[in-house]
C-alpha cells in the first residue's frame, strides 16, 4: 500500500438487511445516503490513525474496487473515512472515534 491509502474488505452484513419490524430490505433498495462498514486489511505508510483490523465507516459511492486473488476489496484514502471502530483503546473509552 502506498501513501495515505487504506484497503478494506466490506462486511458481509452490508447487503440485505432487516427492518426493526422484520421486513427484509434487499441490497438494491435505494435509500438516502447510507454509509457502510468495512474491515481494514492493509494501510499505506502515511496513514496515521488507522491500523489493520479496525472497522471503518465510509461512503460506498466514493470508492475504487479492486480484486486481489479472487477477493474483492475497496481502496480508500484516509480522508474519505468518516469514523473508526477500534478495540485497541483503553477501557474507559467507547472504541468509536470520529
């Protein structure tokens, strides 16, 4: 990975989902602007706040898809990530930072 790039793998639950009433909503249903979660697979040498294994929140419309060894990934810039969910923070913190 080069510069400020982050390679992520999209979470499986980002496809079909269920409403609170139990109605199945297909992945193709159009909604307002909806952000997606993904797991970080690799980071470039200039990425400052994200490490491999973190979950990141990003806009699915601002992405570049790439396939590596028959596995689909998304390539993002660090500045395009809206939030990071991390398990490496101290006990008194929430683990989600913006």
